[in-house]
C-alpha cells in the first residue's frame, strides 16, 4: 500500500446521471499509507468553478479490505473488498441512493510507477449493464 502514498494530480470523467453525459474534471489528491492502511483526501473541479471533495480511509486485515468513503453527499459510504494484484476491488454501499440503488463497485489501481486509476462502476437498473460512473487517472507529483 505504501506505493500509493504521495501527492497526485490528474483528471478524468464523471457521469452526471445514468443515460446522461460525462463531465470532465481535474483533480488533486494526497494519499497517506501504512503497511496495512491508507487514506485519500482530494478534490475534483469541473467547469472551472464547481469543486467537490472526497475522502477514503481503508484498512487491510489479511486479504480483506474495509473502510469508509465520503463523496459529494458528505455522508459516509461503506467499502468492503480485497486486493487482486495491483488493484484493490471494493464493494460500495452508498449512504444514499445513487443511480437507482445504493450499491456500486470501486477499484483503485496502481498503473506503472507513477500512475493511479480510481473507478466507480454502477449497474444500470433498466438494462443490468455495468457503467463506469467515474474514472480518474492520476499521476504522482
């Protein structure tokens, strides 16, 4: 987990609503990591005026990962998952209904030496298909 420690900048796209368009965002994040836990504190900006903060605190216990994520709602959402190589795969239980339910997936993936990709993936209740609702590609500063 120590490999994701540091300051990160980059951007990506956030889906505004299911069936809607994405909004490009630019982001910055600070990650602190220990051998069995990490925290992320960041913010993303869209349209040069709208800024949203996010935080995550995750702990590892053997192969199991658990923690809390706080995004735009300002309310804590539950994270539970495991590691698969250079990726942490988490099931998210949102604090509020988002995109028709309270369930989603989140992945945090180390990409090369200086890259980090964070994705949230939800399921379209109408079609049952998985949809990437957020993808952030960050580089170490």
